[in-house]
C-alpha cells in the first residue's frame, strides 16, 4: 500500500480539488512535488462527512488510473455528483471531514459453499463487492465496523447496496469479492 505521508497528501489534495472545482468549475492539476508512489494505479474512494453524517462518497473500486488522478476525480464527484445528496457548497466545505480510502485490487472469494464466507471475510479489515449479473454493490471495510455488522450483516447490506435481495450472497450465481483499504483522514 502507500505511506502515511502519501495518504496525508491525498487528503489535502482531495480537499483542494473540491475547493478549486467549487470556486472555478475546473479540475486541479497535480503539482510537481507529489509523492512518486502515487503514480501507481490504485482503487480510491473519497468519503465526505458532515456532523458525523455521510455527505458524499464516490470511488473507483478497480485500479484504473493513478492514485493521484483517481483521488482528484472521485473527490470532485463525491462533492458534486453523488446522487444521494445535493452538491456541496463552498461555504459548507470547511465543516466537512474528508476521508480517502486507498484500496487493494478486489479478489474473488472462491468458495464451494456459501458458509465458507464466514471464514474468509474479516470484519474491520475487508471491504466487499457483490455482483450478480449487472447488479453490483460495494461497501468499504469501515462500513462494517461503524455499523457493528457481523459477516452475515455485511454480506446482506452489500447485496442491498447492489439492489438485489439481501440473501443473494448465498446464490451460486453471485460473485463475492474482498479487498482491503488504507484509510486516511
């Protein structure tokens, strides 16, 4: 994964990216002195919280672009494109806490029977992606901890996020992936 210094850099970058976009409508460019390890392609999510309530969360689960470019993109998207919330305003930005989660590449959890998920998923460490057909849902590792989910609750809520029935994770046609995340605030 990445160093703490790089993680702190991403948090500042995310806040600056949102601020510049809200002020000018333009995307920030990376400066020359960024940590070089952020050129690595990594999955990244940016979560916005206001008064300990979710205010926006968007990300890339797959490593499709460099961590630095992904952070800029998803920070802006979390502030202005999360369909669950109105666009963040410049005035409200100072009261928003930012969290950047850098992800490992998601890996399918191979099981012969769904009961094996209980041994393969570690609450507080693993995030989940559940896919059935074209439906796909993702929950970050911290969601299980924050909501005091056990493994079964975590699987059910990831299914609900995918828009499928809560027990779909037991279905052989459903793929369950896990990943880990480094959280920076």
